[in-house]
């Protein structure tokens, strides 16, 4: 398993470059870092889980590859969409307001660990944004 085992393809941006990779053997946890942040896109994430016949070493543990080969997942990303409906609007602002002072990950737009006025201003600037 390595940096090339994961690919991220966005419907809006295209292919996302991966700038970093770390694997914790003890925890059996891999972390990939994207070269650019994602703030609005529909992603297809593919983990190469088969043998090296495609030229890329797949994800394995102890020589065993992922059962069934490659793993693929879809993920919609839209910062400010607190309720997850695909739109940033007044409902999201009201939900975020009720979570002020918390560490709610859906309301913490800037990712600093605390929902506050900065997050409210960022959400306000994204009002009307949609994933569709």
C-alpha cells in the first residue's frame, strides 16, 4: 500500500492530486493528504485493493489484498451544508446558530474545532451554494 493506492476523482474538478501518505502499522490505519482542499464537489474515491497486475501496488495487510478487489465510494462535499440536503441556506444558518460554542464538525466551517462567529460568516458567504 502506498500513495498511489488511492485515487480521488471529482465531478467538478477532475482528478485530485495526493500530496502525502502515512501508514500506522500498529493501528493498521492509512491517511492520504490531498494537495488541494475540497469545498464543493461530488467525489469518487477508489482504493486499489487488488494485486499489482495493474501496475499499482494495491492495499494489503500481511500480503492479503482487499476481498473483491478495488473499493469505490461516493462522497458529496459542500461546506456550509449543515443539514446535508445539498444546499446552503437559512436552515443551515439556523442549525449552525444553535450549535454555537460546540465542536460540531458539520457546523465548524473553518475546521478550527469550535463553532463561532467566523463559521457563521463563512456559511453566510456560501448561502445559495448547491452540490447539484
